C-alpha cells in the first residue's frame, strides 16, 4: 500500500471514531456521517494538544475505535484460507497483533489531520441484508477526491466496520497477500512473530 493510501486510510479510520451516541438506532450511513463530523471537529479543536502529545491520538483510538471495529473478522479475512489452520490461541494472538499493527500504523497520520472534508455519496445498499458498504470521498486541494468505502456488518444490533477500501484498494486484501507470503515462509507462528516484532519496533520508535 502506498504512503498516499496509508495516509488516507488513517483519515478514513478517524472518521469512524465513536462518541457516546446511540449506535444501534443509526443506519450505517448515518453512523459514518455523524461520527465522522463529530471527530473531525474534535480533531480540529484539539489540534495543538495533539501536536504536543501525539499519544493523545492512541488514547482516543484505544477508548473509542476498538469497540466499533470487528477486528476478528478483519483478521480472519486478511488470513484467508490460513485462518482455519490456526489454533484458538493463534487466532487470539493474530487478532491482537493485527489490531495493534493497524492502530500504530495510522496513529501518526491521525495526529497530522489538516482539515480535509468528506463528501457522503448516496446510499444504495440493502440494510436488511446486514452487510452494506457506505461510500465517501475525501476532498484534496488541487487533486481529484479520494474514494473511501466502508464495509459494515450488523452485529448484535450495531453496525461494525470490517474493511475499508481506499481508492479501490481493500485493507484486508492488501494484507492478505503479505500475510500469505509470511506464512509460506515461516508458518502461522512465523507471521505472529513478525507482527509482534513490527509492533515492538513501532512502540520503541
């Protein structure tokens, strides 16, 4: 995934940061729109504080994002056919490390949010199916907007994000290729160790 896409995936993730709102009563498009605007406003208001303490972003992610992303499904999709070959313990480790990888990867970009605006495209999905895609575009100065699509699944009465597609590139499919390569070289335990090493390195940086 290019740096440009990584940066905008960061902006996409910040759009799904949740406040204390009634999620279950919202349609998926309302969820994306209302929570996006709440957080964009919050990031603008706390811009100076975040510059002084970038860990503020990590705290927000830990407290607000995690309950509203289905990291287990994201990890399962990223592992593809290898998921069924992993043990229960390996499943837990993979989900934990993949979640940490995503949070750490996008934390610094979230801290650099600079006022980009989001356009919400007409919603044509079937909410009754329990699996929908909400389409948005992020405006850029002097360049075409970047399309960002959120895939959401209805789970226990609330919509949860299980994939984000930036400019046609799916997050889970992007990682599926690299994960498969790591597993072919070192097995599932090898992938887990690589993810742990990357997260340690990011934490020390």
